[in-house]
C-alpha cells in the first residue's frame, strides 16, 4: 500500500490498522479476521453490494474473497471458455464488490476455481480434461454439465493464468487464490495422455510427481500475483488435517497464507477438536506465518445445506479452536439471496464474536507455542499406509489425542520431515502413534534425539515401513527401543488379548486389585525382553463362556517394552493401544496411555491446568506477554456433531513456569472480562479461572 492508496481510502484506518501501520511485517501476517460470502451465479442480481460490504466491515475483517472464478465469470472477461454467469448481463459484479470492499479498507483476494469447466471447452480443448479408464471426459458428480479438468494439462498453465493476468490488469486486488486446487483429501485419478505417462495415482511415486507439479504451478501463480504488486501473492486451500494431499512441508515453506479448508463437522463421528488439530498441523509446518481456518456457518456434514445456518454453538466452538490453536478466524457464508442471504441467523453471532476478538488482538497474536511434548504427525503414513483388518488410519491419532486431552498435556505436532535436532530441542518427549512410514534418515534423526536425552513413545507398526511404504524386515527403530520383530500382526477373534501385570511401574499407576488389563485389538509379536512390565495373554473366544478363559495364562511375549537409557525414557507398545482405546472407549487403556505419556514426558510440564472436565489447552507467548487457552469440550456432542448447548466447568487452577527474565504484571480473563488475582512463587505464576462455559483465555501481561 503506498501513500496515494492510503489517502484515497481513509476508512482504512478504522479497519484493523493493516494499512496505517508502518511495519516491516508483511500485511498478511497482520491479518486478524477474515470473511467471505461465497458468491453464486445468482448474486449479480440477488446480492446488495453495499450491504455486503457494510456487513464485512462491521466484522472488522482485514480481507475478503471475491469470486472471479473460472467456472463462471463474475466480470466482463475476454478469456475464451470463461463462461459468464447467466445473471451477470453487462455488469461488472467483481469490480463493484472489489471497489465497495476497498472503500471500507478491506483487502480483496481474487478467488478462482480451476477444477471444472463446460462442454464447449471439452469440445475445443479435449486435452484439458480428466479422462476415465475408458478415455471419456470425467463429469462432475453433482452437476453433470461440468467436467473435471486435469492439473497436469495446459488448462492450468494457459487458461488459469490468462484469467489471473486479466484480473490483475483490471482490478486493484491484493492476491490470487484458487479453490479446489490443489485437491484435498485424495490425489486425482486421471487416464488422459499426460497422466498415463505418470506412475499409478495414490502411490508414493505418483505423489512425487503430484508435488512437483503442485510446487511448479504454485510458484507460477505466485509470480503472476507479483506482476501486479510485489506485496501480492498466490495461495490455495490446504486443509485436511494430517491427511493432506499435498506435501505440507514443501508448501508450508512456500505459502505465505495457510488457508485451512476445514469448515466443520456434522452428520458423522468426528471429534470436536478437529479444528484445533488443524491448527496444530499449521504450526508444525509454518512456524509463525499466517494461518487461518475457514469456518462454514452453513451446515457442513452429511447431508449438507449450503445455504442454512448450522448450530450456533458448534460454529462458536470452531471459532474458539481456531483462536486457541493460533489461527485467524474466517466466517464463511454462501450466497446473497434477498440482498444478504435468506437465512440471516448466521450474520449476528459472528459479528459479536469478531467484535470480541478485535478488543484482544495482541493476545491472539502468537509468537511461539509453549509445550514440551511433540506428537509426530506422519503425513506419508496417513496417505499410503494400509492398517490391518479394516482399521481406519485416523483412529491412531484420535486415540492418542484423546489421551493427551484427558491427561491435560500441552503438546505440539511435529511433521516427520522436521525431525532435525534443532527442531526438537524444546521437546522432552516425542510420541509416535503408529507412525508406520519413516525413512532411514528419519529413524536416524529419532535415534540422535534419544542420544541427546530425548524420550520416545511409539506404538504398533511404527518404523516398520520406509518412506515409500516398503515393509522392512525389522523395525527402523529396533535398536532405539531394544525390540525385535517376532511375527506378523495378530488380530482378534472373540476376546482381544490381555496384558498380564508382571511388576510395578509408574505406567501402571492406579491399577490395583487386578492381575491383568486389556490388551489391544491388533498386536505385532516382539521378542522377549528382560524384566517385562506387561506380558501378553493370547486372545481366546468370547463365546461360549465355557471356553472364555486363557488356555495359555502366561507367555514371555511383552505387551509393552519400557526402557531407560541415560536421561531418555522409552516406551514401545506392540499393540495398537491408542486405536483400541478410541474404538472401545476402555478406561484402563486410557489410564495406561495417560500414565505412559506422563512418564516419558518426565512430569515437568511448563503449564498445568487442574480441575474437572475434558478440556484442550494451548499456551502461547504472545505480542502482549503470554496466553493460556482453555477449551471446554465437556459435552455430550464431544464425539459426534453438533454441539447443542454448553455445560460450564468449575474452577481451573493454572500454574505456569515463566521463562527467565519475564515477570507477569496482570492476568486478564478475556471471556469473563475480569482480572484474575495471581501469585508468583519462584518462577511459577499461579491463578484460578473460576468458570469456563465454552472457552476462556487467560491473558498474561508480562514485562
Ligand atoms: Zn490427466
């Protein structure tokens, strides 16, 4: 933004200080709020542009997306096959919206969709489109008039770039964005001439080509964005949690704006913390660059209602998690029927919420996460590994995540490609929930981490495959854990196996009056170890009860391998204990996992929050000092959407160890809008949060 732009947009000063502040920080890193009315073909005659712009200004958003598209043009395009919407007429709808937003000091991102086009384009450019195995162009699943384009074709380099340059030439935009590319969730399956020369889709070899093409196009689009203005850039949707299709580390380094398209749950069994998990993924690969989460105010899930508001409480919790996990909130509504939407229930709650956040921007501007446990997120494991016997890949992380919440541990995600010693120095322990795929280099990095005093916990098939999903004959981490593979995975018929208690150990704390606890549903036999803590009692039938007893009550097969080496604590579970806990809900397994995490982490947590309820906590160093976030998930809808109401939890006792040289001056509870009395004992600050309804942020002002 130059001086002249500032003079012609005086309203800018009211809208978040993005324009007024003289700073070396790129503008996108100062974004605190975002919003979008996703425009429909009908909007050029249905949407009231002034009302639309006033609404977004009232939410104090720093930027908004306005549709250019690629499927349907919202302006008077000259690019061939960029079909104008049937309600556009001679109007410059994009231009009107762009000007209205700019007048209010809101940045404009030009939104495109390169994924679909119409039959006339198929006739003229058959090579632009995906083909099925029979060689026919692939129609869209919902609207059969549309066809799927191929990302390896010149559609992406000729057609998409022509629109980008045309929009650059016509409008005062601040960036370019593509929706629906790169694909989220799965890799394309295409049998066109270009794609037939590629390795089979879904394989590690295809993934390399997919990532090469993605990075190439990303850089190309970014260079076009910069043709307009040096501060402009290109970005795209990158949601999908851990199971992201594109290489998150490559794109995390490339992208200036990590847009998480993780709009909500609903209609299926998805835990409430899915948005916070997404924030952890962003932090693992982006380290402080701008990340946001798009919250769909519309009814996500199945079936969908794109134009109807979802549960207000559910939307609110998604905003809470966005902020708590260090992302920027983004309010997303679809279509402007009747001026500003036929269902206007979604307007006011977001406005109130965003007004509240705007009072506290300095506390939501994070510098670094305070956590001493790292959870390895195996992106390749999530893309390529096939769990045995119908197990679902998400269940391993779901189970571990739940155990971390129940134990109230502070943790970060660590990507498998970021295991260099300097990346790991802040963590006293790393947890590997069935991280099956690890390269030789990654195994060596984990060994070096242990040699430097780090602790590890791993389960089941961790390190049994290399990064190309090729099975090893022995664990890549065999020497680190002192384990030897002694067979192939064993599942369950009837009863799962039991774990017989052989001796006392902190991981068994709280178990009394029993000789055994449940084992996992699946296990990988490992060779006997000295002085085992738990041994395997093999599975037997559940029915008939006459035969439901252990024929072999004692074996020397370990059900856990526990070691101490120097300052390192090491735990390997041969069973898929975290997944079995998630699936069965068994509280013994939950306790075993909590105890085990606590033991490897060493009991020296930087922040503790004690009290009743199921909560997720985040602690950050912020622009203003520090912040401890408490999300209250104590709710009957914790595992299945949507939240209907909130249930308050009582006092939460917080203790936080302060870094050397930092002194707390004041503790403010941002949701309660009250100060909390605090006391300092040595390097530890203590205070109480009296009550948490859905969310509380304790903001610590510090010198
Ligand atoms: Zn293709």
